[in-house]
């Protein structure tokens, strides 16, 4: 069975602070994909990143960075110099290699205050 | 590319009526479509998976007679909530995949259903 745990239900920071959203996963598959999505108040999911289980390189995209640690089954997401527009719910998700079985974590609600 | 639309974006209906939600892949053929439900302040829960031309596969606990899914073409899947009740009020999100080497899912914008 696949499981994604986002232990942080809500996080509140002040603008320009860095913030890390945690994601821990469980799977019996040896090959799998991990994702992060942003869900703003409008409700539409915004794709942020997909990472396969073979690639443990950290990734940086502008103010966003991701740390994939297979040894600890974690795929954490850091926003540097947060902005008010980053306020949203962020979901971590896991799927098998075929991709038909995507499971989402409970989500972390991030509030960035001016 | 890989745009998925949903219609309507929101709907309000009376208890006991049926509501149909459409999910379309606008610029690609979707061999597989997925339906998720999201209650307020909760995560997305997969309801069912459907392949074009075949019956949908429902997740445990999802009533297939209540949530009818039709994937009649490679670009359209519909979810019909039959005899809707207030507890069916939720945000319904569909996704579609192309069925290439990796079935990446592209998500629609969601449909907010409110049953009075």
C-alpha cells in the first residue's frame, strides 16, 4: 500500500521567511514517482514538480527547491523568501511507475503574511 | 498542451436530483481518466479510474450506482451523481492521462457541487 504523510497541517510565516514543507512516503514499489502540487483558493491544482525514484538529485527552480532523500523516504519542499502569493495548500503525492495510482498527502496549508 | 477542462465549474442542486459533470481533454487523447473528490480542508481522494470504452474501476467505499462514470470517447468522461444529497457536496476533480510510457495525469480545474 502507498501512503503519503504531510505532518504539518498548517504553517504561517511572515513574508521573506524561508519555509520547508515536509513529505514522508511509504511504498513497496522500487520504482515510483513523487510530486508536489499547489492548490490556491481557486481550487485548481498547479503542478510543481515530478521526481522519479531513480533521481535523488535535489532540484531548484527559482525560489523553490526540493530535497529527495530515499534513505528517509522524504521529499521535502522549501520556499525561499516566501511571498504572499505563495499562500495556498500544498500537496505531496506518490504514484507507481505506471502512474495510475496517485495518492495524495493530507496537504499543508501555508499562509504567508505581509 | 495537455489541457483538461471540466464543466460546469460549479453547480447547486436540490436534494434528490442528479447532476452530470463533464471532463474533457482538449488537446490530447486520454486513454485513462480519473475522478477525485475533495471535501473542505481535506485531501483529494481517488473515486474511480476509467478507461475509454470499458467500465470504470471504483475505489473501495465508493458506490458505483451513485457515482456513474461514462468514458465514452478518448476526450470525454462524465461523472453523474445520482439522487444527490447534501453529504455529496464536495469539490470534484478529474484528471486525464495519455497512456504513453508514463501515465502522467493532467488535472482539470474542478467542479464544486453544492446540494441543498
